């Protein structure tokens, strides 16, 4: 059985960082949506472990940004947003029992949302949160694990996985015009529907099942047409703070 590390929604989640402030965030609804997400992980066969939430860290539910697991090693990140750096220690403590730890040191920064591992390649987004020095920490680990690294400049969105979502071992859903798609050569690309821009997110659950955001039904239909089973989930309050479905867990 594989493990999923999650972290509950903070009581201060309505003060999470948002790129485009506007929609108020409903913390209670976010908690309920997170609970449903957690249940899907359990149903898919993950052993779910939960770290207590932290009222001092509004964004701590987005646990993916704090650590990246490559093989038997967890790289404990130095998140790009200074206000999020205090989120990493409890995550390191939880992963340290199962995995070797490498702790990033400054000045580089890296968010796990900028990292996608697919087909033996680690793709690292260079974004407003992840810089070349941060990416270098990961490429060293990838080298040691016998994997290649590809750097993918990202603009106009928060992270690489805001624009490129794996849905199977060889297929990704890509937001149109967000990245140089030649950097994804070798992968099958499905485009996010333009009217659903920034509303699609996905998490492959294994057995050809993919958890998808219910806010993007047209893109979900395009995926279903490939023969994958799509399972929609309403995560409106997670999308409202620029999160998606990968960001609420670390799977290892
Ligand atoms: C942030 O700006 O850091 C959070 N509000 C959203 C982080 C989302 N993380 C992710 O998708 N990996």
C-alpha cells in the first residue's frame, strides 16, 4: 500500500495567499471538501497520515509544496513564499520516519507544485516560486536516482502543475499557451478547454481512475474519451486559493 501524507485546513485558511483576490474563502466548506478528498485517497488504497494543521500557516493544507519524494529520499523544500517556510518542519518530521531526508538550504527556492515526475523524468517548473538554484537541488537527487531532469519555464500561472497535470503514465493535460510544449516531448498532451482555464486539476488514483475538479466538465469529458475513469470532486475553496488536487497530499 502506498502512503499519502495530508495536512488539515488551517482555521486561518481564509488568509491564504491568492494571486487574484476576489472570491472570499469559506473555511468550513474547504474543510468539508478536504474531507471528501481524503476519503478518495483512502478508497484508492492509500494509507493516509494526517499532520495537525497550524493556525499560523494559512496555506499549510497545500502540503505538496513542502517536500518532494524521489525514490527513498524526501527533499525538504525551501518554499518560494517566505511566509510558508515555517510549514516544512512538521512535514520533515513525519516523512523522516520512512524516508531519508535532504534539507534544501538557501538561497534557492523550490515548491513541490513545480515538480512533476513522469516516465523517468523529473520536470521542474521555473516559476515565481522555484528558481534555478532550487531546481538544482532536485536535479542532483534525480541524477542519483537515475532519472533525467527537464526545466520548464512557467509564466502566468503559479506553478508548473497549475498548467501541466499528469493523468496517466504518459499523458498530461496542459493549459493552452502556458508553457513551451516542446519541453514535454514524448508525452501525450490533452489541452484544457479554454473556457475552463485554471479550473481543471487532476490526481491519478491508479487503476485508470483520475480524480478531477468538477469545475471543468468539458476537460473531464476529453479525458474520459481516452478511456480513463474520471471521478469529479468539488474543491471550489481550494481552487479559490490557487490550489489543485495534487497539492493537498504527498504520495510515496
Ligand atoms: C500559495 O500561493 O502558496 C497557495 N495559496 C497555493 C499553493 C498551491 N500549491 C500547489 O498547487 N502545489
